[in-house]
């Protein structure tokens, strides 16, 4: 199968509505390889749901899917953001 | 580190005020969206269409207009066999309505206050969010250095070509086109896919620490980003936005 993907920018609308914040600039440290990348730079694979993968090691970073009529979002790794106090 | 920006977004009804022909396959939809919160250049919106039987289809489209404008403009290119773009490009008329959610995407965005120099590389309709940045630069009469490389299959497919030619302020602005399939007759410019030599011609050197925005189909973006990293640019300075192949 060819490697068909987009990137984390595409889930910004859904996550933005759920969390009431801008998510694409969140910095994620991969639990698997330690690479740090903004959410926007993660690879997005679209199927029944959406899976974001680390651009360095391809391990799963975020899963968005539907389970029993509920929208389920699963986060993996450390996500960091900051704002002025 | 990512800036935390509180950001309430919801689905809003957009009314089409005007449909502008940009190319045989692309239209700009001029929209009126009540209570639109404003956007940063480079951001996109999600568009949702609902059929009479309740079936919904949703896609993301980049905002083409400057934040300074009263209306919201999206430029949409037709994707053959797509589910949403054929309706937006071929069916939509002034007065029609659909839903938009946004603006979204803070990573791929730029404002004059962020400075430069800018390197903007667009493939096909990947030029759309970059155009918003250039229109914003123009609206603010900013002399931030901006280097644009636009790739299109042919002259016919090229978006905003006349506007780019006349864009102000001229100082600090350079625009280069490459036509990858059918260059115009007598064309003496680039007529090949973006490569290292082309980027070396067009782009500021890594030492100038440009802010880089690359948008286009996934293979285009990955090829350009790899070339830029190979040329010594800091990967963290490269902001990328990929589109396709999710069915247009």
C-alpha cells in the first residue's frame, strides 16, 4: 500500500472544538523515540477514524475514533503548551 | 513551544456573496459569516455540507483573504471524483449557504509582527494560504522580505498570477513560477518540479533564518521540506501543510 497521509493540521477543527483551544502548535514529545514536534507536523492517516503518527518513528501519537456512538480521543506522548501569565 | 490560545470555535452558517472564477478548475467563494471571530493569515476552515437526507460531508479549505477584509474568501480547486469540491466549484451560487467551522490551525499561520524574511512555497492550490499571508502583508503595507515560489501544472492552472504580479509593497517581494507540465509559449522561467537548484535561486540562505511555509499535496510538501533541510534550513523553521488524498 502506498503511504497516503496528510498532517495534524487536518484535525485542528475537531480538536479545537472539543478542547476550546488551538492545538496545532502544541509541542509533542514522543513516548517512543523522544522526538519533539508540533502536532501540526504529525502524519495523519484517515480511515474509519484518524490516526496521527510521530513524523520521526511513526508510532501512534493520537487516535480519534467512534466507539459505541461516542467520539473517543486517545493521546500518547507528552503534549506541552504555554501562555503568558 | 506551542502557544496556548483559548479559542472557541463552532459551526457557523456562511452565505455565498459571490463566486469568482480563478481558473477553469478553481473558484473563490466570497462568504459572509455572521459573528466571524477573525483569522490569522494561513489558517483554514472546515466546511460541512448536509444533504436533504441528513448525510454530511466535511473537508478543510484554506482561507485566501487577508484578515483585514470584511468577507471571508476560500479558494477551492476541483478534485476529480471528489465529494465536496465539485459542489463548491460547479454548483454553488450567490445566496447559497453551508456551514463553516474555524478558523483553525495556529501553527501554519503568520502575521506581520512575526517578521521575516518569509519563504513561501506553494504547489497547486497550496498557494491559497500563502496568498492570505501576502495579502495581509499588503494590507499592512509591510516591507517584510517575502520570497514566493509557486508551482503549477500549466499557466491555465496558475492561481492569482495577475494579482501576484501587481502585489504591493513591491520592495522586498520576489515571485517565481515553475510550470511542471505545460509551460506557456515562449516561457523562459522554470519548467520543472521544484529542486535544490531552484530553491537555491529563490530562497534566502539558512543564515538569514527565514520563516518557511510550504503547502501543497503531500508528495510536493515532503519533497520540498526534505530539500530545504538538506540545504541547511532549520527543520523547526519549516511550517508545512499537506492536503489530499482524502477525497476532495
